[in-house]
C-alpha cells in the first residue's frame, strides 16, 4: 500500500470500478458522486454495481395520477399540479426549505476565491424567512448537513455543503454560504458558476449527516482528512464542536480538538495557508487569494488556539503521508487504547456496525438507539471513539478509507480499506478511532 496519497488520489487508488464510463476523466479530476439517500427515488444497487453519478429529477416520485377514468377537468388539474410540483415550481403549502421539493433562494453575493472555486451566498425570500431561519438553526444544531441544488433546464441535482455562518445574524437572516468548485465539463457546477447576484437557485434539504457528538461520546479528538471542497464538512464540525461548545455544556469534560489535514491540487486553492503558516517558497508560485473563507479559518484558529489546526498539503509539493496521519492521531505518543471496548452491536461506537450504516440514519436513530457499550458491571471507563473523517471526492475517500457501498438501495459506509484500513490492521490503537467516510 502506498503510504502517500495526493489530493488527486485517483492515481494512488485502485481505479474507478463504479464509474467505468468516467475512467479517463477521473485520472485527473476530483468529483463527488454521492447520490442522496432518499428511498423514494433510489434504485437498488449492489455493492459492485456502478451507482448514479447524480440525482436526476426524473427519478423523483411522480404524483400518483391514478389509473381509473376521471372527468377531463380533474385530469387536467391533476396533470397541471403534478407537473408544477414535478419541477418544484409550485406554490407549496410550505415554501421554506424542505426535503421533498425545491424552493427558490436569491443569490446575494458571489466571491471568486480561486480560478476554479467561488463562494455563493444565498438568502431565502423574505416571506418565509422565520421558517427558514429555524430550519437552518436546527441544521447547525445537528452539525453536519448538506442541501441539494437543482439545474432546472437539465433537471439534475447535486449536493452542496453549507459553510458555517460567519455570525449569528447570518442564520437569522436566512443566509447560507457554499464553497463550490467548477469542474471541467461538470453540468451543475458550471451552471452555478454562470449564475450572478440577483439570480435564483433552487434548494432541497436539509439532509443531515452523522451525529458527531453521539459518536464521540467521552472522546475529544476529531481528525479530518479533507480533499478540496471537502473542507466544508470539516468546518461544519469545527463550528459544532468548538464554537457551540463554548456556549453550551458538552459531553466531554476535557478539551475538544479538531485537526484538519487539507489537501488541494494547487496552492491557489489552499485558502488561509499563507496567513496561518507564513509564506513558503512554494506558496509564492501561486498565492491563494484572501477571502471570507481565509478569514473564517483564521478566526477559528484565533478563537480556539491549539484546539483547531489545519495542515495544508498541495500536490505539487507533497501528498498526505501515513506519517502525517499518525501525527494527527497522536499515535506516536499514545501507548495503549484508552476507550472501553465497544459493544459490537452498539450503533454509535462499534466499527462493525458502522460498516453497514448510512450517515443520514443517525438523525432518525438519535432517540431510538442508545449506546450499548457499557455492561452493568463494567468499571467507569470512558466510552466513545475519536473520529477520523475523510471528506472529499469519491476517489479521495477511496484512497484513504475505501469506497462507500450501495446495499439494499442505501449508500452505506462499507469496510474501512485504503490507507486507514491498512493502519487499522496493524495497529490496535486504531481501535480508539472510528473512521467516517463523508
Ligand atoms: C454530500 C455532498 C456534499 C458536497 N458538497 C460540495 C460542496 O460543498 N462544494 C462542491 O463544489 N461540491 C460538493 N459536492 C460535489 C457536488 O455534489 C458535485 O458532485 C460537483 O459539483 C460536480 O457536479 P457537476 O454536475 O458539476 O459535475 P458532473 O456533471 O457530475 O460531472 C463531474 C465531472 O465528471 C465529468 N464527466 C461527467 N460525465 C462524464 C463521462 N461520461 N465521461 C467522462 N467524464 C465525465 C465531467 O466533465 C465533470 O468534470 C458534494 C457532494 C456530496 C455528495
């Protein structure tokens, strides 16, 4: 197993069996291809079958028009209403952000942060502001979340991950920011890149990700291995654990820490690098612009000091190596596993159970399922797991943690393979770390 993997890690991974039609392209580009996990429009895929590269609106459930004979008027009405909601264009009862239909938001700012990446800030129309603001608050309270955006002409949709708010006022104003990379030939990202301030985007969601606090339990450390725009979920977690923990009680008695290893193909995409680490000789070759994301990263570090760190990696200089991950996990220093052995059936802390869950399930299971790691007579050992999260394009995730799988119509985590998998096989201290693929 190669111990170094670049952010274009497809070169180091074992190819793209799930996307055979894209093989040539994927040798050089990053792209995520995770379809959302909504049973209503999900086909059933085996673990080896290729999966859809996008959410096609054509796959969405059609209104049931019935099979019996109906008066002409009702048929027309049904078709009109059905078509309108099909395209997500109808005046719905609830026009705020929701998981079943797309609702319009206005673009209020567009910030180009590198030659290929930009930050879109969108705001909901005034009439539905209070409802949207409360939905955004709930999503930020959960921590990890994304929304789908649609391309109305092609009727396709893709997931995008909101960047944490810069201040509380942003959430109250119904605003959300997204870091988006324009992919060569990418349908959705090119469409978004052409939109301007004043245009509308159509959103559906929120789609919740893992419940990070539940999975941490008594543990305190989160390490993110992030590729490209995979920085967004890493910042969401930093926001949830560090910003929120200063205002509310946390499960953790000690100090929470979020450490990010951020890989980019080019230095111009390494936002905040120069400001945080000083200008390196290499960095002079393509300096990243100052941006709201740069300021956000600097602010996190200013506020949280050692609890928040980012290490930058640029393909031209060097790739993330096993030694970098060892250092981030503190494996050199730590002698023994510190956490109680997880009960194999515990849905929050068992490595075995994690392989078969989807990230969206955590939301529905939060109340239903309790941690089962502590048998009655066990001494008071800490219970939980530190987290290694791998976020970014499919090939990036595959190289570090193995690919996700499709099973029974759901995208599940699948076994931990890749670089982290090989580390797990040889080092028992890795038992303290749950690997989450995002
Ligand atoms: C949970 C989640 C969160 C995400 N968050 C973000 C985010 O915050 N920011 C962000 O930028 N992205 C994010 N993504 C990725 C995003 O959803 C899209 O995958 C990405 O924007 C590319 O979509 P696209 O429609 O532009 O590209 P696509 O049209 O899907 O194409 C992708 C690439 O593949 C190439 N391609 C397509 N078909 C073929 C073919 N047949 N042969 C060869 N090449 C082909 C295209 O040229 C293109 O470059 C996220 C993904 C997920 C799953």
